[in-house]
C-alpha cells in the first residue's frame, strides 16, 4: 500500500475519533461520511463546493482544492475504495 493510502486511512480514522459520539451510538455522522466519500470519490469541484458550503473562505477553499488534488494524484481508485471499505467495517463492527 502506498504511503498516500496509509495517510488517507490515518486521516479518516482521526476524523472519526474526533467526531464520533462518545455514547452508545457509534455510527458515523452522515455529514462526516458525505465529506469523506466526496473527498475520496468525488470530483475536485464537487469536494470544494461541499467544503464551501461549510466554510466559504478563499483560503479554506484553496486548501481543500490542494488536498483533493493531492489525493487524486497519489491514490488509485482501488486504494480509495479500500479506505471506504475500512471505514464501513469500522462503522459496522461490534468492537468499534
């Protein structure tokens, strides 16, 4: 697995750890899943538009554009699907 794929997994895991509720419900927030899905599988324009819907500042949009471009050039479609599969398994696991 490429380092970029490992970075994608770590980023997604960190995001989940920070945003999952601490109570009995361990489901990933739908807005977070939408963001992750768009980050990995959406077009650059779609992802930047999603980010802009939360924070419409030029610097934030430029950063989102740069991150998305990096992910798209470093990860293959298969590696992106692997990240989503890991997240799906984490969400559906009784241990998480």
